[in-house]
C-alpha cells in the first residue's frame, strides 16, 4: 500500500459524516453523507478495491436534509441510520432515521453509470427515531456486535436507547437517561463499546467524557475536562476492552483507561491545528 | 854547630818523643772527634806528600822516614832551616800546651771539690733514709697489731646488724596483721597493699613454719577482706573514676585475675556511663512528644562533657591500668579488645541518642547552633579516637555528622520548596483579593519582583546557613566529604539544582495536572510564573550557581548539572506555562464565543441593529489581557502596518477577498475540481497553527489567544445553519472584531483571514445568503 499512489475521492458537497460498513465482510466499504443546505444531499457508497488500488462508488439520494451523522447496521448491510437537518423557514431541527438502501446496491458490485446525479436512487425509509420530546439528534450508534436491532441516539442532553421491531420498521424507545447539570448541556458525540457484551456507551459533551451502562441507563464513569476544549470525537479500542481514545479542539489526542479516569494513559500533542 | 850537632843527636830521640806525644794527642782527638787539621795549616815542604808518612801533621807520620827523606833530598842549608823551623814550632807548641794545662788544671781542681762535697751530702742523706725505713717498719708492725686485735669485734658487729634487720623484718611481719587491720580501718588501702606486697614473698617462702603460717593466714584473711572491701567500693559506684582506677590498681597488685577485673571495671564504668546516657535520653523525651527542653548545643555540650569526658577518663585509666602498665603485656591484647568492644557499644548508644536529637532539630532558621553542636561533638570524638585508635567511634561520628548535614540539606530543600509554594499562594491570594475588596491591585510586575526577591533572599540565607558546615574553624570541615562531595553533591546538586528543578517541576504541575481540570489556576499566575521561569533562564540560575560555586570553593570536578541544562529546563517550563496561559485565556474567550453561537436561533433572528454584546466583551477581554501581558513581557515585533490599517484592509475584506470566497456557494454549477483544488491548496498555503508555541512577547501571546478564539468561532459557525439576518449579524460582529483586534496581533492578515473564513463559512451555512451592505455594517459598528 505504501508504494501506491494515494486514492482521492472528491465529493460535490461538503461532508461531515463517514462510517465503515461493518456488516460487509467481503469488501472495504465506506458510507459518506454530504451536507448541503440548498441541494439534495447524497450518500456515497465507496468501495475500495485494495488489489487494484481503485475506488468504486454508488450514490444514493438523501433528500430529507443534510447529514450530520451516519452509521451502518452491523448485521444487515442494506440498513443504515442517519442524523439529518430538517430545515423549515423558521427553524432547523435535527432528526434521526433508519434507512434501507436499494437491494441492487447492497453488494456494491456494479458501477453506476457515469452521470450519477441523473440516475441516483433513493433510500427507503424504515422508521424515524422520534425525538420530538428530546431535541436535536447529534449522533446515532448501533450495538456493535448485535443483530442490528438496538441502537442509541444522542439528543441534546438525552441518551436514548432504541429497539427496532418488525424488521426495523418500528423504533421503540426502550430506555433513556438525561444529563443533568447547570447550563444547556448537549451531547456532541457517542460511541458504543464492543466489549462487555455491548453494555457500555461512551458519550462526549463539551469537555467531558462519560460512560453509561445500557442495562441500568446510568452513568458509570466520567472524565470532567477530558480536554481543554470541546471533545470532538471518541472511539474504543476494538482489541483492548478498557481503552478509549478521544480527540478535542485543544488539538490533543488522549488515550484513556476507563478503569482509571483520573489521568489519561497517554496524550499526543503533535497537532497544532484542527 | 852544636845545635846542628845536637840536632842530629837529639833527632833520633825526637821521633819517640814525638810518638809519645802523638798518642795522647790522638786520644784527645779521638775524644773530641776532630779531624786532624794541624798538618794542613803548616804543610810546608811536605805539602806534596799529604797524609803520607812524611807529612809531619798527618796521622801516619813516621819520623824515621821523614828524617831519612830530609837527609837524602835536602841540602844542608835547607836542613838547617828546617831544623830551626822545627825547633821554633816545637817551642810554640810547648807553650801552647803549657797554657792549656794550666787552664784545665784549674777547672779540674774545682770539679774535684764539687764531687767531694757531693760525696759528703749523700752520706748524710743515706742516714736519714735509714731512719725513715726503721720508722715505717715500726708503723707497719703497729697497724698489723691493731687490725688483728679488732678482727673479732667486727665479725660480731656484722652478725649483730644482720640479726637486727632480721628482727625488724620479723617484727614487721608479726605486726603486719595489726597494721593491715589498722590501714583497712583507716581506709588507707594503698598503704595496706604496699605492706602486704612487701611481706608476701617472705611469707610465702616460710609458710612451712607454723608461726609464719599463722601470720600468712591472718594476712590473707585481712587482704581478702580488703579485696572484698575494694570490690565493694568498686561496685558501689559512689566514687569517681580516679578512685575507681586506684581501686583497680590495688586489686591488680593483690593479684586478682585481670580479665575479671577488666570486666568488672568496664561493667562498673558502663553502669555509670549508661546512667548518664539515660539522663540524656530522659532529656530527649519520648519520641513523638513535644520538643526537647534544651537546645541542641546544650544537649551536645552535656553529652560531650559528661559522657564523652567520662568515657575518655575511663579509657585513659583503663589503658593505664590494664594495657600500658609495666608487666601487663600478657593481658594487654585481651584488655584492649575488651575496651574496644565496650567503647563501641556505649558509643553506639550515644550516637543513637545524638542522632535522635539531631533529628529533632527541624527548626529551619539559623543553623549555627546545630553546626556548633556537631562541631563540638566531632571534636570530642577526635579526642576519643586519639585515645583509642582501634575504635570506630571517630569514623562513625563523622558519618553522623555527614548524615546530619545531608539531612539538613534535605530539610532546607524542603523548606525552600515550601517557601516557594507559600510565595505562590501569597501571589495567588493577592491576585484574587483585590477583586473582593475592589481597591487597586498590586501590579503583576510588582508581584513578580517581590516573588523573585524573596526567593532569592531565601536561597541566599539558606546558602549562608549551609555554608556554616564548611567554615574553617569547624573541625569536620576538612573531612574529605565536606571538602568535595558536600559542596558538589550536597549543596550544589542536592540543594540548589534540586530547588531550581523543583521550581520547574512546580511550574510544570500547573499545566500538566491542573490544566485539564479547569481554571483552578488564575491565568495571571500562569503568566507570572512563566515570566519568573524566563527570568531564571536568562539570569537568575547562572547567578545562583555562580554564587554557590564561589561560596563553596569546589575542589573536585565530579560531573555536575550544567547551567545550560537547568536553563533549558526553566525555559521549557516558561514556554509551556506561557503556552498554557494562551490556551487558558483562549479557552475563556472561545467559551464565550461558543456559547454565543450555540445558544442563539440564527434562522429566525431579527435584522441586526447592534454589535452583539459578546463581541464587545471579547474585545474588552483582549484589551485587559493585553494590559496584563504588557506588564510582564515586552511588546514584540509586528509586521509593518499603517495607522489606518483597519480602514485599508476593510476594503480588501469587503470587496475582492470576500467576493472570491463567496463565489462557489452562489454558483454551485461551477466546476467541482477547481473548488476542491483551491480548498486543498488553501489547506496548505494558508494553514494557521492554532496551538503553536508562542514567543516570549506580548504580541505573540495575544496572537495566540486570538487565533484560538477565532478558530473556535469559525468551527462553531460551521455547525449551525443561518438565516439571512443571522449571516448579517455575523458580518457585523466580524467587522467589529476586525476593527479592534488587529492592533493586538503580530500579523493582521491573520485576523483578516480568520474573519473572512468565518463570514465565508456563515454564508455557506446560510439558507438565504444575502449579505449586508458594507456601509450599513460600518454605520452599525461605528455607532457602537
């Protein structure tokens, strides 16, 4: 790979959401959601052929709004969830929904015609994650090792746990917990730990990182001021069950051991920019 | 003719007369040892025949041959002449001889008289000598008679005097028990032992005789009693060392076993010394109880004077008694070993006490008492070591001193550290206090000055205290440890370098541990500390180290921490503190901006009439930070700019730059590739390092803070969607920031670029991007 030329893929619009399709075990596939306020947004299905060092793409239309977060079902490679902006004249509301992509795209084997926009296919809506009572959705995450029936979403200061029923056409809120505190607290990012039978979720709000137990829906650990500035994102180590990495607007990357949250295990400060 | 006739007649007689005369002449000549010179003077006709029988003066003259020769050779006339001449000579000779005979005759007569007189005198003398000899004989006879008479009496006297002395001895012996008893009663033990010592051998010799046996038994009984008393006295302990020594001496003389005595002596000395030690221990008090009642000098003095002094006395008397005494060779070795063991044990106890006392010495002020106490302690031990070179006491004592010095340095280091922390707390309080009271706060520069000065003073005074350890009049200061290691490893490395390092360490704590836990540290303190560390880097460290090296003239050259290393550390700390200050201040401002962006509903907002209050607040904060930093740091370098910089760039901002950036969003049909490429290019060409290290000047610090703030603003904007008026509000806000922020930064283009980016991104995130007229923006901003 090192000798190969870098593979660059250009998008029409700005994009902020990217996820690997973990249910697809044969190919290397990513989903990218675009952000455009004025035009129809798209989901790009990008297949990377590492033998030939080329990229194949398919484009799906995502007409409901610009995509802020995207995640693919770990069980069904045709199913994905997005957080998107629903824009009306007076206000912007971020919602979340579960979608199914057209059957023929699931395999991702064939190349769509050159003019993608003319021939773009549309996603099929499976269900909405109803957030009217909770506020803007910031993030959705599937249970990593599960059967694709459980997911969490972060809405303002709420952590919501959903059960998908009737082949994902109905989402039932099975649990929720609210973040209490002074000021307007808002989750920015969340991640489901693949360890401990998938009972732990980590979330970020402002400069803090919190861990939650999905069984009791209660906080299990908290790193106040994990970063000097806003925590941008976090992720678990798939191979080491207690390890967590986070990055923040202070340009640092930190590694944490969730059993000992007082100090990061390691801090990288090589960046001076984000 | 008669003469001539007579001549020849007489002539034959002549040779015989001549010969007769010749012989006595020869004898005389022989007597005087003279050469025969007469013939030579006269010679005459016979000159040619010198020494021959014809030479009339020669020794072999033969009158016959001469006459014959004359008669044969000479004519008559000549014969006549010769005869006349000869007669003349004979007559002259005869007269000469007569004269001589008369002269000598006189002398001879007087000599004869003298001899006769001598003969008479000798006869008289002989008579006297005879008389003397007779007298002498008489005297001799008398003397012999007297000595033979006295012989008997002399023998008797000798015998009597022998008997007398024997009797005296016997009397002494018989009286001995009584005397001994009396001596014992009078406690004149020395006398008693002397008496007994005199009599002991005799008693021993004659012990087979019953009477002597009795005396010996009595004496032994008394002496046993004496020994018992001595031992009692010995054990009793009431007496001083001198008495004790006397006791032991007496006991040894009495032939008590030396080893036992050594033991007993030592045991006794131990009990007394231990009593002293216990007194000292009591003075120390229980561990953990309140501090000791006396100061350390007094304590050591007491220890030295009573304990060490007595110990020395014991050692000295012991050595006198057991080791170096005449005839003690046999036990010297054993006794010496016992002594060393004894001394080492006691000294160990003593040292333990001294160490405990030294450990109690925690007062961090003046060191002189401790040093003087240690000095005294050490000095006394030297004396002890001289007395008993085999003991380890001196070395162990030096060890204690060294340990105390090390401990002291450690305490001073701690004191310095806590002093530093206290200073920081003070600074923190004075930074916090004015806000409560509202009065004029002391400026940061003043605080920094006070902090530096007080810490430097503290270091100096600590150095002075520590310096006491190496003063010339202190005995242990010339030990190798105090000459080398103490200065290098102890003071320089252990104290000064460690302190500087701990300053850096403390400084580091402010950004390492506290940093992410929020604003526990006031930013001003960070700034102050940063400047403090920087000052250390530039001057103070080298000053302190030079001072140290001067005060502690370093003799050995073991590796030391270099000034540059410390400076680098201090500089790093200063740098990181300043970076952290920038981050903290940046965070404060960016939090305000973030809140202001996140909490507002940008879509349904009304048309802008004013600059938002938060922007004014940002400018105010930036100004106050500018003032704060300006108190401690220099201005720094700016890129050249004109005074109307805000106006000039305004046009650029509003027209060309802004337009070019807006273009893609207005015309989405524009080719994607160019947009992408330009974006990528922008990413690299105009990249701004947000959290880059700042330089040590005001402009750089402010630039850093503003970069962080504006970057956060930008990122927040990108997460929102805006309505038309939302965009216009952002335009107004950014223009306002543009007007005021440029003056703080090193490169105003940076501000312009970031603000452009913000407005550009807002426009991009706008549902209805209709920008506000530039003139309106200006009016709004100028209105306030």
